[in-house]
């Protein structure tokens, strides 16, 4: 449905939702967008341990 309206959706879940792939997807979207266009970036993360090594990585994912 989104494609029929001209939207491009890139869904990264589970093992594909790495810092590198998220950064790459946002960069690709910015480069592909029209100069007067809008990019919507939605990020949701649930259920990670605050003491895990991933916690430190999450600080660098937020743009």
C-alpha cells in the first residue's frame, strides 16, 4: 500500500537491525529524497537489558 502512494519503506528487524545497517538505511534515504522531501525515521526497541553491552552501542545509534 505504501508503494502505491509513492512511499519507500525499509523495515529492519532482528539481526538486520544493526547499527551499521540502520545508519546505512538512513543515509540512503537522505540521498534518495527530493530536496524538498520529507524523511520519516521511526525507531523502536523493546526488552533489552540495561546492563548489556548493547546499552553502550544504543547511545551511538541515536542520531
